């Protein structure tokens, strides 16, 4: 019965989120429900348990959220994000619209650019290419999500927070479980790409096509202008007969220069994490990325202080939203139903890593957040599985992979933002393919990783 009540509480959170209710309000209402039906003191549950979970996560990870958001805004302000994305799109062209979208997102996110910056930057270019190839636009959210989180978020070396949180509990580096982690990431990429291309081809064969919107004209024109600017030389200036107008007004940094800050982040993180804790290494690597972007693309900086301010604002919102679901999970974790679930998964037959993976992916699904779920699960689970003598690298990689499974349920903040705010679609039309590439395939990949780590 307690498990059923917990599931109802989760269902309430999912329902309110999908209805567009603010995640902080939805989390507090759902937390109140869970506390009341569990017989807890409501005031204590909210002011003590909930707020400890909320503020604890904020205190631990806000600086990383802040640096990541600022880095994303700097890459956006200098035109570096657009320069990289448009170069990829231009090279692959309309015939490669799907993979161009996926690869643009993957390169930017693996380099440390904020998921939301990537989504807003790549979406107009994806619309232009999907329109040119006459592909159904309801698949754009799946392409964005697939490239942003399905394999880059959890693969070895990634500066994303989902790959950093396990380092705190297993005393590992971001490259923990490297060869199996890379193999699984490549498998997710291959299977996800095959699924996405086949699903889109099937839809086209069934008569689906690109549907124009009133707001598309200006966006597509801007995207085409950026593609032209990305291929222009530094000294070239387009005349009146240029195909997309005066591209000099839309000058973007050279792609070889634009990509350097991403490389700086990954390399500095890899080097420093060998000599200090990974959280500190990530802070220094993000700072190095920000500084290198400013230095290398100084002439492209448009709004120095605004980039900082916007990054800070985005970091506060993103961290607070995650903290809200961590707070919900913290209260849920005190219930008898939660304890029954943890006991069940930690005692299932099979390799111990299976219990770890299942527990984390269930908790991430409960909270609708990969980072939030890890923040709740690992303080509880890491000591249990560490005592079993399991390889820390294997536990790290399974934890990261597990966080990227059921977290992509419909109430996930990034999923909601991408489908609704960025792409203007509905869950009914767009969530199916999104779920396949970010939930089904990634969860199966987690089980494959568990098998490999258990064998080798």
C-alpha cells in the first residue's frame, strides 16, 4: 500500500508538470501529499526534510551549474555555438538534416555547453534543414534530445554534472569505467541513430511532411544567414548579390577557433581530475573554457556583462528546479514505501550492479531528474555497494548510465522545455520518439553495461 501511495505521489508530480505547472510548486504539492499519506508531520516534512534536500543539493552543485551556464552563454554571445552548429549543418546539408542536428548537439554538450543553450541554438537550424528535406518536424525534439543527453551526458570524460556527481561518492575521475563506457556510448549512438532515421523514413512513407508555421519565415531566414556566415572568410564581405544577403552583419567565428574552448574544457578536466577531486577539476576546467572563449573570440564578444548576468539567472532557475525535485525525493526517501523499493532492488538475484542500476534509475524516474536522482540515491546506495567490494569505476559508470534512463519520463524538466518551449510541440505528437532515444534505448544500454562490467 505504501508503495502505491508513493507511485500516486509521483503520478501527481508528473501530471502537474505535464499540465505546465511550475516545477517548484508541483514539487511542494506532491511532497505535501506524500508526507500526509505517510503519516508525517507536514510542517516538519516541508521545513526540515524537504528544505535540507533542497539546500543541500544547491550548496553542493550550484557553482558548477553557474559556471556551466555562463560558459554556455559565452559560447552563445561570441557566436561560437552557432558557428559550430552551422558548420556541421552546412557540411551535411538537408539530406543529413537528422544527423546534423544530433551531431551539433553532441559536440556542444560534450564540450560542456548548457543543454538549454544547445537546444535554443540548434533548433532554428534544425527547422531550416528539416524544412529543406521535407521531414516531419515532430521529430526535431527527438533529434535534439538524442544528441544532447542520450550518450554525451553519461559517457566517460563528459563535464556534465551527471558524470561528476558519482566521483564524489566513489572517489573516481570523470573517465571511470572508460572502455566499457565508451563502447556503450557508441552503441547508444548507433542504435539511436538507426531508430531515428527509420522512424522518420517510415513517417515520410506514410505521408507525413514538414508543416510550416507562421513564425518559421524569420527563423529560417536567420538560420540560412548563419550558415552563409559560417562559411565566409574573415575578410570576405558579401555584396548585394550574395545568396543570403549581407553576411558581414552576421559574422561568426571560424569553426576551428570556436571549438577550442570545448576542447579546453574536456582536456583540462581530464588532466586536473588526476590530481584533485573532480568537482574542483570541473570548476577549473569550466573557468578555463570561459576565459579561452573570451580571449580567442574577443572581437565577437557582444554583451560581456549580459552573458554573465544571463548565465547566473539561468543557473539559479536550473539549480532551483533540480533542487525542487531533490527535495521531493528527500521526503519520499523517508517513507516506508521508498524503503521497501530500495530493499527489494538491492536484494534481487543477479550481479550486485543490477540492483545499483535499477535503484538509481527508479529514483531518477521518481524525481524526473538525472542529477536530482543521483543526489538522492548515491548517499544511500554508495555505502551499501562499496562495502560489497565492487569496482569503483564500474559503480561510477553504471550510476551515470542509470541516471540517464527513466529520468526522461514526461515530467523531466529538459524534456518539457525541449518539446514545448523550444520546439512548440505537444507530448502527444513528439514524446514517442523522444522516449525511445532517451529512455528505452538508454535503459537497455544500462543493462548491457551491467552485463559487461559483471563479465570483465
